[in-house]
């Protein structure tokens, strides 16, 4: 099994460099080991998918990568920065500028319209409200919700709420987008349109995208697929291997 990038890649082109990452929840009899020394490197311009059974550590891993959870041990750098070496204020500011996160539970603010929800990252980063909402509406149109920009989350279906969450992750053009089941509530065509958008916006020479998914319909969008089980990476397939398996 090879967990490093191909021969064309170098350390200087890594977006994410995790080595020996560990994470445990609880203590004593209630202790649960979520990550057991995870090693994974993700290159600039790469779309990597994390797959595996529920409870295997996928969401914990992307939460560590996104700076939402602290690791217990090991090494993890994102675009050359280590969250553990940042102050709380610096981490919050850096994460707000650099990272977009699509939560499986959407985490939309119920009293804000779709456009207002999408504009939140821009407002946090200091953009004027009118400009932020206008940009939010543009991104909503790109995910097929241009006509629902004034709707509250309660007025939207699950799939529509998911697209609002995706638009919110894209709106500030972060260098890293981390997604937890982004197409789970979407039909086939909409899921593929969303993944096309991710490829266009979130993946570039200085960007990267990490997607946790069980949705085999979108595997063909991956550059590599990392399979997790019991808190560690079991195998990593490159694009050629993914395409071969899809057609077997």
C-alpha cells in the first residue's frame, strides 16, 4: 500500500500532512480511541475522498484537519501551519479565512434566510453586509437555489438545505474545503452538479478538497480514495484504480 503522493509531487506541494495522528474520547471504561496513528498526505489541487464504515474515525479525522478538534498526538500541518502552535484567536481567524466546512447536519441558522446563512463567512471576514449578501446570492444560483435566496431553512427541503450549506462553504473561496457527506440528501443529477462545482471552485493549484462519503455515485470525481477502518487508513487508491473498480 502506498500512502504518499505520486512521483510528480513533492513535500512543498502538500496541502495537508498528517503523520501518526491520534485522538481519544473519554477516559477509563468510557474511553473510545477514534484515531490510531493516522498517516495521510493530501496534495495541492487534489480531491481526496474518505470512505469506510460508520464510527471508523472519518469525521474525527476531517475535524482535526479543519481545526475543529485538537489531536492528542502526532503531527498535522495544513498549508504549512500547525493549529496546535496557534493561539485560539489566531486559529479562529486563520480557519475562517482558509477553510470551508460542510457539516452533515447542515448547521444552518434558523432565523436567517438562505442568502444570509451563506454570507456568514464573508461577514466574519469583514465584508460589508450588502456585498456579502449579493455574493451569497450568486453562489446560491450556482448550486441551483437562486430563487430561494430569501427562504428560511424551515422552508427548504433537506436537499435544498444541504445545497445552502455547500454554498456557505464555497462563498469565501477557501483554500481547503472539508465535507461530511455533501451529497447524501441529493438526487443523482444534483449530486453530480455539486461535485462539478466543487471541482471548479474548490480544487486548484493552491487548494484542496476532502470529502467523507458513502455515496458511490460520486467516487469518479475523486483523485484518490482513502479507506478507513478502526481509526486508521487501510488503503489508498489513485484515480486509475478508482476508475477500474467502478467498471468491474
